[in-house]
C-alpha cells in the first residue's frame, strides 16, 4: 500500500527563530523543506551569522521567493536581487538582506537541514 502524507507550514516540525525572522522546517518524504520569513531590516550576517560567529553563509540554497524582495550578496562582491516568483540557486559564501518595507518569504528545497541551525559544524 502506498502512503500519502500531508503537512503544512501552519504546523512545522521545527521553528528556528532569530531577531527579525524565523525559519520553519517540514520533513516529508526524505526531504527537508524550509520556509524563511524575514522582516524589513533583516540581514543574515547581523541576525543569524553573528550568533554563529560567521560573516557569510556557508549553506548552498535552492528555493523560490514567495513574496517580498531580498538580495544575495556574494563574497566576491556580486549582489543579486531576488523577488516574488524567482527560483534561486545560491552557492555557499554569501550574505543576504531584505529590501524594502515588505516582509520577505521564500521556500528552501535544498539547504534547509543546515540553515540557521545552532549546532556544531552547521550554518
């Protein structure tokens, strides 16, 4: 018999909170999917990285922007803007920050296991 599993971000398996944001995690079908929600003024290096002792994110991300606008500021100086509807790949070695007055929300299909996780050896 085949299983069907339904889950919603309304009841995530885990919530990782930090100043000006949260990262909700759902584990399903051998995958970990995350939903990032960041308030205006949020910046990774300030609101996540500082607590981890890191200046740039070392997690590889694949995801989709649901609403709002943010950047991926790569360690090599490039700055890429991401907005609602964009599907993104971001290599390790970046910062990120919200642009504008609207909260930023994105789904993370890769990298969610280690993102904003406060355990040794993770980002």
